């Protein structure tokens, strides 16, 4: 069964520059989201891979079932 969420769910890691950038954009936009640190949560990387089919992060899952992988600020802003 595919993973679902009521607000954006972001999978990332503290060492990831793209993750920090996407988190900053979400924070600046006032978007409430959930965050899974793939380094700290044992199954986090597996969950992100199951959603995207890729090992790249960040993976951001939206309530409509769509997701973005390593989005640019413009792509993420357009989705919000």
C-alpha cells in the first residue's frame, strides 16, 4: 500500500545541502510539514526509496500522493 500523508512529508539528512535548502523554503513559506531524518530513522531511507524509486534526497511526499525528488526552489514553490 502506498504511503499517504495529510501534510508534506520530507525525507532528508542534515548533511544534505538540497535538504537544508528545501527545509528553509518550507519554513520561510510557513508550510507545516513532517520531517524524517534518514540517518536517524532506521527505515527512513527505505521509505523514501519506496516512494521515489531513487536513492536521492530530499524526497518530499504531498497529500495528493505526488512527490518531488531534489526539487529546485522554483519546483517546490510551484507545488506549494
